C-alpha cells in the first residue's frame, strides 16, 4: 500500500506514514470522499442527497478502514491482558472469540510438530491453539500429539468423538492425567482437545484444568471451539 500523499510504501497498521507523517485513515477517507462527490456531481445529484449519501459512505469507509487497520495490527494478540471481542490471527488464517477473563500468554515459536503456540490461562487452567506442521488428523494422532504436550504425565484418553470445527470435519478427545510427584500441583487434571486441518496446516485446540473446575471452565472451551473459524 502506498501513502496517498508522498507515495511511499506504508504499513497501514501503524496509522501514519513514516515518510511524511500523513494520517492514513484520514487521507484515504478524504480521497474516497472527494471521488464520491465528483461522481455524484457528474451524475447531476442535488447537493442535499449528495451530502447525505457521502456522509453515509464516509461512515462506512471509516469502519472498513479501521477494520483493515485492526486486522493488520492483530497478527497476534497482545500478551499479558484479558482479551475481549473477536480476535483475528491473520498470520495463520483463523479467527475466534477469546474467553473473557482469561489472560493471553506470550506466543511461542514451536518445534517439531508445532510451528506456533498461542496460549490463554485462568488460574490453573490453560487453553491453547497449536499450529502444526502438515499431518493427517485422526483420533489416534491427536491422542499422541496431546501426550507430547505433557512429558512425564500418565495420560488417559476417556473418549474420542467426531466434531465439526470451522465447518470442517474434526476429531475430538476427552482426556485426564496425573503429573508425577516432582511436578508442581495440581497433580491431576482433565481436558479436551480437537484437531482440524486446512490445506497443509493442522490446528490443535486444547484445554486442561483441575478436575473440580472442569465443568465450569470447560464451558469456556466449548464457546471458544464454536467461535473458531478460518478466514
């Protein structure tokens, strides 16, 4: 994208041009509004309808440009805060409604199976999206992958089931486990996980918490899973 004033290449998520300091939102809005007015004058529209239509289009344009800036800025969610509203992970092509009251952890670069890991936490509970290297999703593969998340843990798969995530067939599992005596409490936990593929990418959406909190905090996971979609 080029700055409408100095024609320098710009990053729209910054909000202004590094070369000339132009407010990008205002500049693009001004240029679009001028174009609209010229079109209306050429079509012979009266001044009142032109002003009214241009005003409505100005509002729509501002909303569209602001949304574009937000999407560019949210390549990853800012860590260390409680999220609200929908978040777009444009770097990996998916969006979701983050659980309210949960804290975003610092995204981590993966290794082996995972290329990136996005985590949320609330107390002892953890919810994470793992962006994986190309794999063929299945219930058995998912169980093996989740076990890799908990080295040294006695992990049991209670149930596997077919799911639909973001309009695609997916596998889900219900799991439980117990950490060794050397690991920090809580020793026991329960969790759920779902795996879905898109193209050559695999995504695992995984949740775990203390057994006593499973019903309450598991509801957040279910809402998160329902909101997950590909862009």
